[in-house]
């Protein structure tokens, strides 16, 4: 089956360049996305609306703790 879509020229060029730098092709990257989408039964990442107001972390330590927990969660999800 063939799937086609239109994207902005700049986005397409960046996509081609990024896949090349990753050592893959645009077609393979799309196949990987489709496989992940089907396995997750939806997007393989969070899809949400941005918060209207972002609240800063009370301290740098709390920001670092949050970033560490997020990185570990994402790492676990990719295994």
C-alpha cells in the first residue's frame, strides 16, 4: 500500500536531512512511525494542547528533578 501526503518544502527538506543524519531514509522513518503508531494504538508521544500559563519551577533543583524523572520515564517507554 502506498500512503502520500503534502508537507511544506522547508519541512520536507529538514526531514530528509535529519533522516540522512540519523542513517536512515524518509521512507524508513515513516514506516517506523507507522509501526510505533499502530503498536501504541495512537501517537507514540503525548499529544496535548499547550498550557495557557506556564508556571516556573520554584527552584533549579526541582527543575532538574523533574527533567530527570521525565528522561527516565521516556527511556522506560522506549524499551
